[in-house]
C-alpha cells in the first residue's frame, strides 16, 4: 500500500515541489485524454494464471518482508488478473493502480506501483487486466499489499514506465463494479483495497463548512470525519483526499447518504481510511441529517463553591475495575473495562487514574461505560462539571462525555437510554503528547433540569487497527 516511493502521500512529502514543477511545465490536462478503443479480439495470455490472493500468500509463506516472483523452471510466467477500482483522473491517486479479484463479491485487493501518470487513459474503472508477476516483488507496508520492484531493504519501488506493456495487459472486458456494502465496524484486513459502499452516513457537523483538502491545515491530505447514522453514538471513519486532487477546493456535502470508495490505511497505519476517485462517488443528497442535539450550556469561569461530586480514584485498587460508590462500570462489548491504574514516568505525580484501551485485546469491538451517580439539577443552581483526560496513542478509538435524563440506572437500560454529547467539554485529541493531561474546561450544566447522569463512553477495536487507550481523572461536579 503506502510505500515510501509508492504512496501518494509519501510522494507529496518527498518531492512535492518537483511534482508541482512537472505539472506546471509538462503535463497535459486529464480531460485531454481519451481511453483507447480496441477491436474486441480475444486477449490470450501465454502463461499460468493464478488467483490474485496468491500474491499476498506467497509473501506470507516466505516469512520475509518482501518476496520476488521468479520464472518457473519450465520457463512459464505467472499472471494474476483483476479489475481496476482506482481512477486517477481526479488526481486522488498517483502512480498506483488498485485492482480487486472480482467485479462483484471480491475477496482480495492489490496495489500495483508503477511509474506512469495518468493511468486512467488505459486502465479505466472496471477494466479487467492481467499482471505478469515474473520479476516483480511484493511487500507489505502499513498493512497493505503492494506489487512493484525490489528496492533497498524492505522498500518497494515503482515498476518502470518502459515495462508497463510487458507487465500489464488490458483485457477487452470492462465490468460494472458492485461495491461491497459495509458498516464502519466491518473494516478489517479482509476488506483492504476493496471497493466498498458505506450507507446512511454524513460528514460530521463541525466539518461541513470545510473543503475536501484546501484548508490551511491540510498539508498533504485533507482528513474529514464521516459519521454513521446507523450508530446512536455516531461511530466515525476518516475520508482522505489528496491536496493535489482536482476537487480539493470543493466544499464537502452537508447531506446524508452513501459513499463509494477504496478502503485502505492511513500513512501511519493507524486506522482504516476511505479514498474516493471523484466527487461522483458521493451520494449525500438527503438533507435530513441525523445530528444529535448536544447538551450545551457554555463554559463557566470557575467551579462553584459547593462540591456535589469529587472522584480521583485514589481509594480504588490498582488493576481492578473502577467501582466508586454509586458509579456504574459496564462492559457493553469486548473484554476491556475502565480500570484503575497508577501513573508512572511522565505522569507519576498524578497518582491513580482510570483507563480503558482495546490494544492487544483481539476484541472485534470494545465498548466500555463509566457512569456517575444521579444528579438532581433542580436541587441547586450553577452546576459545573470538570475532568481531565489523557491518551496513549488513542488512534481510531474514541471517548465521549455524554448526558442522559432518561437512563433507568440498570445496565440493560444503557443501550435504550437517550445519550447526548456534552458539546462544551474538551477531550484529549489523538495528536496530544501521551504524557499530557487535558482539562475539560469548566463545563456549565446550569441549563439542565430534572435528574440525570453523566457518562464516559469508550469505543475501539483490538483487531481492526482502531485500538488505543484513554485515561480519565479528577472528575468533579460543583454548584453555587
């Protein structure tokens, strides 16, 4: 997938200026190209055609970082065949061709790294191709299988442009590619480099005023979060768009619907991400968004003089599930829970805290709740909530601070209660240094009436790359 010399994002970082110069002085606009036509004669391959899955399996069997395909002792070349699912006409791919083994119900995908741009003029979306393996090398970087030429160490370099017609043979077949319908929870190695469709999704509310990748903070790719309307707690995934794409300056759609894309990994192999070919891959025309109205009373200047709740977990046993009096600690999914730990190293002065993480759990889904005792917001005024959070490479996992006024106090009722995010609470960002603790601010709950509970909800996955750890401490509720 995303090798140093293969990946579009790496290319940006290493030779972005050269690329700009090349485009300025030598490139022909994409719209000037047309896909060549052929006479329909049957394409014959002089070699042995093997399953596309053979490429990754040979690498796994070798036990090495790379594997080079050699001609058989009988002089026969091996080929794989697949259908093109990448389209670089929009500039969101660069010098790589993504193929999958079948037009419908695919089981495996592959990146072919080749020093040719553009590629859509010969290998359009849905085109069947044959790829000669002899002399090529396969490797894995960031979890994605890539075919190219052996470089130094475990690096994979691009196939030379002069070898294109020897390596890749176009078939006369162009198929309609049927996307695989998936939920975010389905993202896994089995779907990498596969053309997928996520349904009933929308871009998160706080980003709908942004372009795809033309903001001042978009250095190499625009990273935009997509929310699933099928998940009451707003499970999200990342869509990445190249800052060299033709549609980078377009505003992201503000409706809901479906997105067709290639499922791949981000540059640092932290999480699964989606890459589209063109803006036509978005069907987000339903204006009826699924945004949940958050609880937002603003932020107070300071905590109040009366303490309603103060919990720093110092009386809890290290390594045990956190169980302060009146609190609820619930594992909705997976084997991990909020547990007490004693900080060491950078955080040593903080003493005990609680944490939860799905790293190395092997759980397909980790969902853990820590819920406060009930508060009566009519019994006093000026309630202020505060807490501190930290993380250890939280990656694609997520933590939310939520409020419910209809939870019945039972673990069975957690799933059916209405939980709203506390919009004014600050929770540590994944990019924060792991040794830092982030203050939530003085979160006012003065506009809340009746009775209710505050909850801290963690979700992640120990087997899909969204693992990570969040830490929580010094939870306080005060009033006037």
